[in-house]
């Protein structure tokens, strides 16, 4: 019984993460993250 609950929770979290990733890609959030990463890198190097 405990193994079944553990299995359901694993697959439930996996499906939820796939849905959130898909939602983020559809909203083009990956470009926002990329811009922030570039800005942080430029600030650390001292180019910006």
C-alpha cells in the first residue's frame, strides 16, 4: 500500500512539473530567465 502511494506521488509530481514547464514555455518565460542570466553575468564580469 505504501509503495503504491509513493509511486502515485512520484508520477503526480512528474506530470505536474511537465505541465508547469509547458506553461512556462507557452508564456515565453524562458526568454525572461535568459535575459536575467545575461545581465547577472555581465554585472559579475564588470562589462555592464
